[in-house]
C-alpha cells in the first residue's frame, strides 16, 4: 500500500472539476494507493507519471522507497507541456515537501 499526498495546486485543480471528474480522480487515487508507480504512463523521469481521463491528465510522482505517491497537478491537453515543465523544474521542492509530510504524518 502507498500513502497518497496531494499538493495545494492539485487540490485547487481538483476543486474546479465537475462531479463525475472528481469521482474518476478519486478512483485513480485509490489505484495509486494500491499500485503506486504501476498506474499511468511514465514521463521524462522514471518516478514521474501521468494518468489520462476525458481529455485531462493527472500528474503524480511516486517515491517507491517511502511507499508514497504525490499527486502534483491536473491539467488539460493545452496546458500539458507547461505543467510537465513546471513539475520537472520543481522536483527537489516536491521531494522536500514529501519528506516534510512524512515527518509530520502519523497513521
């Protein structure tokens, strides 16, 4: 089992989705909790993946050594490359965020 955390950006994007899209994303989150990095399509680095649905994409990073998945962002096809570039430029920030969450997390 993987622990799934989300970023503020992901939460804001999620809030903008309609009801059926939110249900789909929640199902993906359930898959991520079970399968971690075995969900979605790998992108530029092995631990960075996307899951497509209804013209949108859910971007996430998985940290297998810590059994953690970080849901980073949601975007549509138009913003795909800009979103990917933004995530790649901030990999260290996301890793630091995960470490912080792990220190604070109490199951």
